[in-house]
C-alpha cells in the first residue's frame, strides 16, 4: 500500500467555509488504485509555504498530489514551488504551449503573456494536457516519490486525474494493495447504541477498520479493508478476492445487526432512495412542511427526474396558510396547537387529498431558537404520513436537539425515513 | 504576526465529504488574536502519523491547534501522540479527573475505565476544562511553540477556545500584528469582470491582500490586512488604527466600484439581509417555486424569526399544482410553456393575491439534466416579483450554467437578489 498526501494550494482555502471537493474526490479515487491518503495539507499562495509542504510530503508519502496554483496570475506559485523543492528548474515546454494554444484557439483567443507562464514546467516532468481549461498540469518522479500537479478547478482536476494519473497508478498497484470500502447510512439510533450493537464485529488484526460518523442525517458506518501501514496491524497478504470476501462477510454481519436502521448504502442519499421507491411503485407524493421550511422539497428535488413523482410541496408557516392550502380545521389548531400530532395528521391528509397524490407527508414542529415552552420545547417535531390506508394518518413524535439548522435537518430526515419505511413495506406487499 | 497551524485528527476526516467546521472557526478566530493560520493538516487516527504531523507543525508554526482524538476509545491517539512528539510523558491528572467526574455526575454516571483514560495529560501541560462534554483538553508550551489540544466536537472546541485559549493569545499579541478582514458578498457579475473593475485598488507592498472566490452564490471579495511573512511583502509597521484605516479606505474604494453588486458584508447571508428588510418594512412574503423545489423557502427559514415575515411557500412542480395553488391559467401554460416569463409573472401574482402577502416571488426554470430543448435549454430560469405596484409583475430571464444543484442554487440566489433590490428601493422611498 503506497502512502498518499494531498496538498491543496490557495489562500482562499485557508479561510475555510468551503467544502474541499478536490480532496474528497482524490481520496475516493486513490484508494482503489492502491494509494491510501494518510495526510492532507492546505497552504496559501505563499511560495515558501508551498515548498515547505512539498518537502514534508515527499519525505512521508509515495504519491503527492497538489491541486491549485497553476493559473496565469502572479499568485499562482505551484510551478515555482515544485521547481524549488525538487531542484528541477522551470522551462517553457512546447507541448504545454501547444495544448494551451489549441484550446484557446477554440475560444478564438491567442494566449496572453500571463497565460504563457502556464507553459513553464519543471525539468524532467511530463506535461499533462488539460482537456477542459487552459492550465496544463504535470507529473514528476522525484527521488522515490511521484509528484502530480493538477489545477484547482474541480472539473479540470477530475478529468486530468482520470485520463492521465489513475491508469498509471492502477497499473503499478498490486491487487492486494487496493483499498475497498463499504458505507452504510443509518438513521434512528444514537452513535453509542450502534457502537454497542457492533461490538466484536471487527476484531483487531483482520485488516478491516470500522468507523462511525454522526451527523444530523444519522450515523454513517464505514468498513474499510486496507493494506498495512505503521501504527495499524498488518493486513493478511491475501489476494483481492479473499480480502473482498472478508469485507463482504463483515458487511453482512453489520447488516444483520443494524439492518433496520440502514436507509442507504454507498454514495446513495435518502432522497434518492425514497425517489427510487416512489418511481418503482408509480406513486406520486405531496408534502406539507411547516418547521422544515421547504427543506424536504429541496432535498427531494436535488434528484434528477424527481418531477415524475413529486407533485407539490406546501410550506405553511402561518396558520392561515395551513387552513387555506391544506384545509386544516381552525378548531383543531386552537384545541391542540399548530405543533401537535393532530395537526400533523390533518396536514398529511389535507395535502394528499387536495393534490390527488398517492401519499401525503407532513412535518410540524419548533425549530427554535424561540417559540419553545415547557410543554412544547424547541426540538419537538411531529411527522404525519397519509396513504389512504385504514382511512387515517400515521404520526410520530420526535424530540431533537441541536440548533435551528440541525433540527430542520433531523426533522426532514425523520420524515423521509418514515416515508421510506412505509414504501419498503408496501413494495414488499406488492411483490408478495 | 505568529504563524498558526491547525491539525485535524480523525480517519473520518480523511474520507472527506464533510465541511471541517473546526478549522473554519479556528481560522476566523485566530486572526484577530494575532495568529495567521498558514497551514492546515488532516491526519487519521494513526499515532505515528499524528506524531509526524505535530513534529512538522512545531518546526514551522508558533501556535499549533489540534482538534479531535481526545475521546475515550483506543482510536483516540492525540494524547499519546503529543506525549511522544514532545517527550512529555502522560500521567493521570487530578484536575482533569475532577472536572470529568463532576460533569459525568450531573448526568448521574461515574466515569468508566475508558473515560478515565481521558484524564491522561502530558507532563507540563495545563489542563483545559471542557464546559460542554467530558473530554478535557490541554495546552503545552514546548520549545518555542504553543501546542493546544481541543476535542473534535465543534461545540466543545469552540467553547474551550473562547474560554481558555483566545484570551491568552490576545494578551500576547501586539496590536499591529492582528489580522483584520473585510468580506463583501456580490452577485450578478462574473469573477473576471469583478477582477477588472478592481484592478489597481490594492497595490503590492501595502500590507493588504485582495481575494476573489466564486461559488454558485456569487463572488466573495476579501480584503485582508496582515503582518509580513516570508514570500509576501512586508506590511508597514503602523499601529492598529493606521492599519485599520487603510483597510477601511480600500474597502470604501471597493464599495464605490462594485457596490451595486454587494448584497451582504461579513458573516451576513442573503437570506438574513432579505429577512431584515422585510421585518423592517413590516412586509409579509409569499413564494411560488418550481425548479428550485423548496430551496428558497429552506434558505429563508434558516433565519430565526423568519415566521414573522414568511407566510407560505408553494412548490408547484406539476402544472396542475400551478393551476390549483397559484391560479395560473392553463391557457397561459399551453401558450408559453410552464417555463416562461408569462408564467413566472402569473405565479408571483397568484401567490401574492391568494396569500394576502405584500410581496410575491416566483421562480420557474429548467434545472436539468433532462428537460432542456434548443429554444429552452437547461439553465433557463425566469424570476417573477409581484408587489402590487403598477398592477403588474416584474420578470427577469437568466441563463445559468452548472449542474442541477448549482442551477437551483443560482436560481434561488437570483430570486432573492431581485427581491433584495426592490426592498432596498422601497426602503429608500419610505425613508425619503
């Protein structure tokens, strides 16, 4: 197993507040070609700092991937930093210039003086053509280390990684060195309870790591089969199939223990799973939201093709809107309050009947920070589901913690999970 | 200006896909107390790797903040790693134990054997009490470096940083070393055009850096006044006020050049700005969304207190819903298509009149990836605004690029920006 390090270059990345999608992508893709990313670093557009980061990385990693700092401005220092760190001087390379000229020509422009700087490549490095933008990248073998420089724009970095970096790394990696991963997304059980249920599944020294990661969307369980590296026990030197089957066997055991809380596996999201069930069963959905404010609709419509199964979403913040759009009786709200099981049921029923959809889903609750009382505290949420079965809506009460945003997220997840479980049951009934 | 490095510990952070909120928070807070974060590192739960990261950081930084790896499990290796990297052996510290016992007692539990491990602290380090959770942190002066270890849970790390780390760092920092930053959020102008308009505002050697950062929400302009460090020109050694006024003067120049595109400054978001105007003017808003699928409602309701000015949101994916909930004439959709200026106008008008709100806002468009045609391609979006003025809705056409998620985000931002500009104008009229 080769050790990988990612260095993201850019002062704006030090400021934070952005998801570093390049690192995410690279980590995901390097594992299957036998490179385990064990370090990530972020540095600003300061040449000395980039040089320091490259030197540190080259000492501890076999594969170093830099992203960013290849643009035409004087702030783009990655080329110079690699040249200084490795002692391979820059020179203008015809193949880099040619690729850039060709790309710019399709946009009807000659390269500017600044852009010509982008053709400066360290001696001995191989130029990587950029099929999307103008900045070429490069790959340099230095000492026992492979240094790869890619642009910071995710679409460009991804294309270049796929075309020019991944195939070679894959060819060099032994089958047993590849990292395999299984990811199971759960909702409804706290991390500590999941941890208890999974005790003893993964024993030390078997070459598989178990990880739990909690968020407002639930707890994600990750099983990773990986090669040996310092500090972790050695993995058995078996072939890929043998390792895969250990991983698959352990994943089966995990599913057996916590399967009813698993709503999705791998890269699939809750909204994709729910959408798949709705499409498969030819059902149309209508949603009535209060405290989630449109988040359920937003999440459902992130999925391409959702217009085939999502009819409408009514976000009824005011009581008047609940009366007018959903037909919730004013008396019901006066008697039980807008945040109550009774109103959740009436909302789900109302949106389903008015939209002629097959399923109605509703949420009403108190997202905070204001609006809570002793009897109805912040975090109290009711979810309603109306499917026309037994002529009544089903409701559930939740008490979530966290801030407004976390409560909205947990409430949307709880509502979609309630819908998913019903869809699983009806799907099973239809098939049997 | 002291150099800072943040080391985030946790194998799950190497997997990616999560926003590292701790780094964001720490970077924001360290600047004003005279520490410029120039490096960020991420390492897994591997003791050797954490030791390597600490040694590298201690060589190049004056202040090293570690987050994570202080929990009770055997995977939590930060304590051991600091002990090994610095040669300060661990011992169980009564003050750490006492704080933990007290906290657990309020939950009615004695510490478990695993939790007792959390009281192991490197020799010479000062224990930092955790006012939120059970894991204590610590602070250790080693060689010329300050090493701070905080828990990975953001709420705990933030509290401990504020209570026990920030005050001392502030006391140690000279006034002229503090980093000051001005952030202006713009929408409606491409990055390259903004760059052109801002040419020459910030000249080299003035100790102020100008940064542009594009996202689907627009382009963020950052002006940072910072101390000198290798690779950047030296800042003038003036007092804090002199530096602040340079920064304020430059910010004024930036505002003069691009002010009409600035929708918010600092940490404020578009939805907060719009909410503030609506609340100030006592106006109620109703929204009719199509392709944004609830995102506008979700964003508006992220703001506490939004129920006072947001009446309702109708997400009308189907034509039938547009007819029933908004009263859009069927003929109009047949004639112009659901994605048209005419339908956007009718949606904004319909939701305003039916809800009796003061303002109606609408969006209709093609988020893709399917559903586009030559005449109406993916990314075509119409925004409608109906305020009852002049008895007609105002509409605008946009052609956005990007994937489904980016188009939804840009469309929601364009709609809120159109609303904001109207609110600014009416606010000015009311005041004058």
